[in-house]
C-alpha cells in the first residue's frame, strides 16, 4: 500500500506571507492539525502544525526562561524562539525542512519516517508541489483496510474508483474534502471522517455508490456534534 492509496487530497496550503491569525482560522475551520507552506511557484517550503502556534505572545503562552538557562541555550536559539512566538506570518513560524513523501512511497516507509522524525503528518509531493497529505490517522485507516483481508492494494481499478469519486466530489459545496478520507480496496469504498448532518452522510454514500466498479460502501463517519 502506498501514500496515494490513503492520503487526503486535495490539500490546503498557505503562502509564505499568510498572517498567523489566518492560519489559525484555517486550522480551526477545516478541523485539521497542520498544513504545508508553499512559495510563489506552489512548491512546499515548510509546514505549520498546531504545535508551531502553541506558544504565542498574544495568548501569554510564549516561553519564559530563567536568565541562566538563556545563557546556556545561546542567542540563536533565543532568536528562533522569539520569531516563533512573535512572528506575524507563515515564513516566521513554519517548521523546516519539509519531511515529505511521494505518491508511490510505501506506507511502511512513511511510518518509519514519522517515528524517526517524530512528526504527525507528511505532505505528498510531485515535483515539489503538494498533491495530498498523509497523517497518522491515514495510516490507521490503511491498517484497518489491511485487516479486512484485501488483496488489491494499489490496483489500478481501486485507484480509478478513488480518483473518480474525488473528482465527483470536488467543487461540491456541501462537502469538505479536508475532513473526509476515502480508502478503496477490491472495489469496496471506505468513507472516513466527519460530517455535519445525516443529509451529508447520505449524499456521500450516494456519490460513492454511483461510481462505476464500486461493489460496496462502508461508512466510518462521525457526526459533528457542534453543528445542528
């Protein structure tokens, strides 16, 4: 199984000069915990997670060190900390270098990367540009898919079904694809993520059922309890 089989796509990105409050709003609105930062050519140059915004001067959570400890960590570390807590835009607070994978990267290799680098997500890049993002949750979805005994991992038929469903849903205003993950195995579509209503759930099921080649649709969707 590869990154392209379980990644979330399309992926939300921000520019280098995106203000920090706008980034926080994106994370909250789309209920995601991290996103890539891209340059003017659309290439990934960094990544921002909730952890990068954890300590901010606006909320009084910026790091305060004792004088003797400041002397130990050095001026470069102090400057980096100040930039992280006081920076105004993405280029100031993002983490780099980007720990990325390709669509064909095996998920076992991705798991090793996340463990070795102690990261929770990795952008999926083609020619340096994000085409998706894969998180620990995506890997867990792949684990459950494996447990169900499928044999068609990465098969062109499953890839075509997933691509067709994503294309059908893209541009639909009633669905937030950043909150939905689609996994296809041996013609069985698994829907993971969050929906706001019963109508959204039914619409997703209908869309998946309507794709040619789909044998069955399995739902693993949670209802957003904060939305009426």
